C-alpha cells in the first residue's frame, strides 16, 4: 500500500487514480504525517462495502438470536398461509 501527502495527491490526481486502477493497490493520503484518507479502486471499495454489510447482517442475526427475537420457521409459514 502506497502513501502520499494530500498535497502530492492534489498535484498528481489523474496519475494517482490511473495508478490505483492499474495496480489495484490503495494509497493512503496523509496530512502532517497522519493518515486522513485512502484512494482505492472502485471495485475494491464495492467489495469492502459488501463485506461490511454482510458482517453487519451477521451481527444483527446473532443479536436477534441472543435476544430471543426469533420466530420458528413453521410459524412463519403458517402466518403467510404457506401450510
């Protein structure tokens, strides 16, 4: 993973985008030596969003199970008139 200052990124934005798309490697942007943003390929971004959504869904499912907020499958089918 590369690293650039925000000023360097601003001066070479088109090149930064092209490089990120070609390599698929994210680039960390820093300001005063601290990371402030990341530039990454859009496909990689979509993968990260999908993974975060899936993790959130799993967490919600685990919490619902722990809370006892579940409905038996047979009851769902009966409620929907599928039996």
